[in-house]
C-alpha cells in the first residue's frame, strides 16, 4: 500500500462524511434516522495540482495504476493533505481516474477525487474478522460461506498458478524486444514501450540495420533523409549499446540531417545519444556539430574539448573513456542549458535565445575533417521538452519510439 506521492496540491476541498444509519417509518407516517454505525462514511477530498511537470504527473498516474485503479487503499502524507483530513482507522481510495489537462510542453494540470473507508474490522453476515490465517503459497482457505481467500504465491517469470477455480494469476515476465510470453489466454502484452510525447521528437536514429549498410533511418515522425557527407559511415553488428547494431564512425566520415526547422530551438530541448570512442583521428575530433560549429557542438577531442551552445563554450573537459559506452545529453530547461555525462551534470550556461542549427552533423564538425573515431547508438533529439532537469540514471534500454507497439492476441513483434 504505497503512499500517495509527496506533492502539494493547489486546492484541496474536503467534503465531510456522515454516520451510517437507517431510516425508520413511524405509524404516524413520520420518518426518523437511527445511527447504526460507529464509523464515518462518505468523506471525500478533491485535489487539484496545477502546472506540474510531466515527471510529477507520471508519479500520480503510476500511483493510480499501482492501486489497481481504485481497488486498493493508500495513505496521504502531510504535504498533500493535513492528517486531520483522514478519519481514524480509515484508508483512502480513488473515487475515479485522475483528470488530466496537457497545458503546454512539460506542464500539466491534474484533478482527482478520493474517498475514505474504514480499514476494519470487517463484517460479513454479522461475523467479524480482522486478520487472515497463515496460508501456504497457492492454497485456498474458506473463511465464510461462499467466501474464499488465498495468499498470492511467489511466482517465477512466465509461470501460471491457479488461485481459485477459473482464475489464473501470473507474474509478468521480463520481455526482450520481439519476444512474446503468454500469461493468460487472450491477454495482450506490450513489448517495448510507447513515448507519450513522441510527437515532440525531431530526430530518432536507432542505428539499426544489416552489417555494412549505409542506410540510416530516422524513425521519428519527421522521417528525415539522412546522408553521408564524406568519408565512410556504416552500420556494424559487431558492437552496440542496444539491439545488436550501431553506427560505425571508426574510419572517418560524417552523417548529416537535411536542413530543417526541426533544428531551430526556441524553447526547451533535449539532444542525447550513446557514444563509444575507440581512438582519435586528429586534435579536434567532433562528436556532434550544428551547421556552424560554435552554434552547437560536442567535442571530446584532445585539443580544446568541450560543449558549445549559442556561441558559448560551457564545458572544457569532456572526457570519454576509450572503448566504453557513454550517455551524453545537452538539455535546455527554461533559460538553463545543462550538459550531462552518464547522468551527471558537467556544465551549465544561460541562454533563452532562439538558436537555429539548420542541420546537425554526427561524427564531424562543420569544418570538415574533424572526425570522431568510434560508434554511436540511439540518437534522439526532442524539441519542446527538457527530459532531464537534475542528475539521473542513464536509460537501461533503448529509447521508446514509433516502432514499438502494443501486441494483440496472436501477434508477435519483429525483433
């Protein structure tokens, strides 16, 4: 029974409850109400969270789902509602799903209503019980006529254990992309995951394909036609961070986007990728560059390394360990631009200006011949969203994208 997230609402009106009672009719035709319970019922609290971030919105949504959409009780902490709002011996339940308004970019307004109910003792047909007996895993013990209760057993991945006649419960296994494990006949499982704001993704390169291929597919909604400007860039299946393939830049060459307004940044943004440096080709090896070097550049070189944004070099010590995959991200939130290496901040600058990159270059600078020697995987540019605003743990799986889907019974997703 996890507590509700520690969030402070904008408003939180309370509707007092009432005592349980019964209405009796007298011979005269008048009615009266007799109190029949010592527990208050019907207390409700309405919560409104205005202008919260996507991460805070997802905390509420995950909690609602974790409480089985209102079936399981939970507690509030003092940051959300005063302790005096909760009647003694009560728990809270969702009265309905949260109502969400997507205001703009990374801003949401969420409204929800919860009701309180007594925790117990519970009474069925006049018989009271407060605790369950000790049950062996998978066993069924009759408590009252017509009522059976079982302790949920410990499951192994993919197993199915019968609990009650006609009812099977299984722990959801860990699925690799392309695999399918049946849990309950007719059930659908999701392989991979969907990105709720994928429409904001300007560029997404999986760096997947057959070994030696020179085709690089942008799976974002923009479907940019990528081109190799000079040198040699291919797909390799000998090394990758995810999916068994990556972009091979080890022999010198660059990959470019077409000129597009998708790379004009007038608000929040996130540019991120995985990179593995395998050697050096010169003094100014460049991982990523805009159409003009100092507009935007990530340079893990031996000479003048660092990160540039809008003409300002705000990191001067970008160091990538040879033959090691690193997650690199440059993020603007409001007017603060932050660079992250493996989830840790390595520099910030202030800029709220509209910056036109025109196009992006991977593996070289706009000054040709400053090649990055190594490999890249999972390149993603998100325009209109700061995905990271503090230190974070780098993703442990490929970024969700338009090639992930919900499976329906009888279908199998390709790897």
